[in-house]
């Protein structure tokens, strides 16, 4: 029987991956002879489980990255690059910086556990001046176009090759490989510190906008609603069952009425709006958790009910009522709708 194990490499895992170079060992020998010691060394060093250590890629060190004079003094076998990450249980990954520091402080203990000399541990190559007008990122990249297949008598291991790459994330208004070129008006830093400059086709060539999640003239108001189903109340009115609000209308509502409101309740029954004349009336209410509209234009009652959606769940809901003559339409959250007519013509 053949057992196949697939280990998913996530973006988070790759972002926290660490590279280590081991002295003069083939990939096959590492898998058969030294892999267990490598895993146990990391387990002891970081106080994690063996299964928390994820080996992402194994490949012979490239000649360009290896000091030829130093290697010739050691032996003629190529060094081995191992790329790995360490899971933090079910809560993401340990940072590459933490793992690198632990390894650098305990190189001898790691060498004893593995049985091989540690030649190099990957370090952040960014400097404060590398990106002229931007932020520097030194990160690992997987070459998904080429996979390295290793085979021994007892197991096979397939992984993509990896390499390190330095990128610059440019500040607004700058571009180029090292953010050295001004490319638009934002390079002049025309916006106040709390706002972000966004280039556009306007006369100025830019606009100043608040960061995501903030709003207001000074960008100091936190936006808590990020989706259409969310509503951020400003000055809500609360009714406890023995109170009401009275409005005097300047125009009659016998021929038409439009009403939009938002409500939040846990009550299954309640009155939302009541208006009555000599013979006609309009009543918007919650009945058994659903919104319904009862109205009479003088010739009998009509009832429009939105039964697909209950509104007594403690969340905000938007209710829109439109009536033209004896025809009415009622909607909840712009998603659930019902319509109907009352007898006669008003």
C-alpha cells in the first residue's frame, strides 16, 4: 500500500518561512538520515510538536549563493537549503523573526540535534535606504513552474523550488524598482497626515481620502459597518411599549404615502405606524415577527405581509412602504417584498 500525504502551503506559512543551509548533504540523505533530527531539534528549540514543523521546500544550494572558496575548504558536496515554517497550533504561525533569533542563539544545539553543520540562517536583507521612498520587504518565493522530486528506497518528496526576493512597496506618488521616481502629484505629499493621497484624473491630479475603516473630515470616525446588511445608528429613538411619537403631516395621505424606517426589536408584535381618517386608515405593524401593512381606502381592508423574513431578531432591518391609491408595496431589507390592493378605488 502506498500512502500519499499532501501538505498545503498557505500564504501565511510562506510569509513566516525561514531558510537554513546545511553543510554538504544531498537532499536524499537529508530525508533518510537527518530529517528526524532536524524536526526534533526544532521541537526542542521552540517547544512545539513534531507535526507543527512544516518543511516547505528542499533543494541543493545554488553556486551563486555559496562561497566557493569556503566550500572547497570543507568538501566538494553541495550544501542543502531547507525552507520551513512552524505552526502555532491552530493559531497561525510563529514569526520568521522569532524562529531566526532562536536558531542564531542556539546554533550549536541545532547542529548536535541534526548531526550537520549549520552554514547559514536566512536573515532580513532590507536596509533603511534600500527603498528610497517606500517600504522594503525581503520574502521567500516559491517557483510554481518547477517542482523538485526526490526519491529514496522508502519515500518520495516533491516540492517547488524556492528563492528569496526583495521588493519595495512605494509610498503614494512614487514608482520604480526602488521607489526612486516621482510618478504623479502624490509625490509632493499634498494631503494631511491622517489622509491617503489617491491619484486621479481631476484638475489637481489627486484626492485625499480616509483610510479603510475610517471616515469624517479628520478621518477620526471609525466605520463599523462594512457590508450592505449592516446599519450604524446615529441617534435612534427607543420605545418601551407605552410611548409613541406623534407627527403632524402637512400634506394629506389619502391618495399616496411613502414611508421608510429602520427598526430593531425582539418583540414579536408591535405597532410601527398608525394613521386614521373618518373611514380610511393605514397601519404598519409587526405581527408574529413579520412586518405587515393593513389599510382601508373606504371600501374594505387590504393586507400586505412580508412573511419571508422575521424582523424580531435584535438586528437592524429597513422597512419601506409605498402606497398609491388602493395599491401598496412593502419591502424588508430591499430583499423581501410583497404587494397587494384594498377593495374599491380611493
